[in-house]
C-alpha cells in the first residue's frame, strides 16, 4: 500500500505544473518602437536612393543576399539612428520574413543635415519560398540626436 502514494504524488505535481503553465502570466515580447509623431513628420526629409540587391556565397558556402543603397537627410536635424523593416514576400505577395535592421546608427555615426551615407544589409536566412524580388524597405524608427 505504501507504493501507491508515489504515483499520486507525481500526478499531483504534474497537475500543479499544468495549472501553473496555463495560469501563470505569459511574458510579453518587448514592443517594437513605433514612429513617433515627430518622426512621422520628419520622414519626408529622409530619402533612400541607389537601392540594389545582389546575391553572393559566403565563406561557409551559405547564400547571402545583400541590399545596398544610400540614405540622405534632406532636413535640418541630425539623426542618430534609422531602422527599416525589410519585408520579403513569397510568389503570392504574402510576407514571409520581416526583419528590422539599422541603416545608420552607432556603428556608422549620426546622419547630419544634408549628408548622405551608404548602407549594406546582409540576409542569410530568407525562406526558400521568397519571390526573389526586392523586399519592401519601410522606415520604422528614427532616433534624433
């Protein structure tokens, strides 16, 4: 009779574990920054140009897609960082990969008024169902200096 208590203990522990899983508040992923009203007004002063795309193989024989171009600050404010959402689509036009990348920021330095900087974005994990077209590049965050 003493041995029958062990399965009951395990059953109770499993029940508490399952209840805890469903009742414990889930951790929320941090919200991505959104364009502030100030940043939305400044968008008209930022221009992407000479944007192109090419594929290459890395040293590890992994296919890498590089998107390069330039960004110009036509406004009167210094911009510390600009991040864009790169949205890749499948052959039906459905988004299959969305990645936020820094076009200019801490590594490249601020973008002064009237200045233009080149950028290079590398992607090595695009799904095979990608339509091979240029992804949508949408400015998603502007950080002012």
